C-alpha cells in the first residue's frame, strides 16, 4: 500500500513537471519579436544632409508583449530608447532624424534589448544599416584674383569667410574666418574662431587645392592645447616650395577642413569646411620710357 502511494505521488510530480514544461514551451512558440523593415530616406547621403531612419518592428504569434524595449545606436551613441506596446497593434513604426557626418556609418537596432520575452527565434532581434556619408560637393564660388609679383617676394592675399553667428553654450564650434597666403614664407595662414565653449584636445586641419577640384596637393597641420571660449586664433601650414611658380597664371580651388579627423565633438559639424576659388595671376612689371633731353 505504501509503495502504491509513493508511486502515485511520483507520477503526480512528473505530470506537474511535464505540464509546466509544456506550458513554457507553448509560451515560447507563440511569440516572435522582429523587424519588418529598416530603411533611410537618403540613399547616398553627403555630409550635412538630414537623414531619416524608419524602423518598423512587429510581433508574430499570440503571446503577450506590452512592454517591449527598442534601442538603436548610431556612431556608438544610443539615439533611440523606446518602449513599445504590441497589445493593440502587431506592428510599430519609429523614426529618427540625423544630421549626417562623413565616413563609414552603422545604424543598428535591437528589439527586446533587455531580453525579457521568450521567443520562438531569439536570433532575429537585430537589424542594421551600413552606409557611407560622402563629403559635400564643391560649391560654385566666383574666382578672386591673387596678384603674384614677379620676384615672388612676400605678397599676401586675404579671403573673407562667412562664420556662423550661432550662440552655443555646451560644446565647441570651430569655423574658419579667413585664409591668407604668404608667397615669401611659403605658408598658408588660417584664421579660426571658436563659436562655442573652450576645450582642450589634439586635432588636425587640412588645406587642399587643385585646378579643377581641390585634389592635386595639400598641406596639413595639427593643433593641441587649450582653446578658449569664443576665441580667435591662427594656425598655418607650409606650402610646397614651388607652389607660386607652379601655379602662376592658374585658376585654383581650395578646400579647408578643420578637425579633419573629427576628434572634437561640436555643435555644428558642417561649418568645418571652407571653400575658396583663386586665380593666381602673375603681374607684369611696368616699363616707363623717359624722353631724353
């Protein structure tokens, strides 16, 4: 009799375990969270373009999912953190708009990022877009004359920029205000203003030039140390020794890139580029003929 009781108790326990496992299995196979689509509205963006990402996530199955966390990251920064309720709709649409920065980029999203819900497929909770952001097209800027005197002594030309007047208080903002060329010292002098707060960092700048596009040659330099808030300062880079002889009587296009390796986080990343079109023109010496006595 005692054996029968123990046998019945063991059978009841096994049935309870089997029922519990079966219930858990049925819960898992009735829910699947995944992405229906992940798109962007600008297929080949350039720096400064406003790009909108559209994330459509969906729930498959009859399982309950009323607090599903959606997380998206761009350039290693978390840009979307949203709780989705699938109790009334099986799909959800989320958008995020970004002012694009140059280089290779990855936009990655994870549904059920904290892994609360058991699903039939745990391997389809991620979606990503990999793309490249190109630099802006060179604007059409009228040429300005640079008169190069015959002996190539020191002659300076100045080009006025259009710095932003935007007031900022949380980040630095570098923009060029003027470039001068010194044919005596063979340098390009770059005048810069920080429109934001002060900072301390190591960063680079690059000045490129060419006849039809600024892609023939370049000079570059680096700046380190403390830059004060709303400060004006100057940097320079050395031009090739034959620059003024090589490009005499030549139309040139210049492109300046501040923080060329994007090491400084700024309020406005677009105004780091400065363009100028220059006509280097060799001046002919004036000959004066005096009448003899």
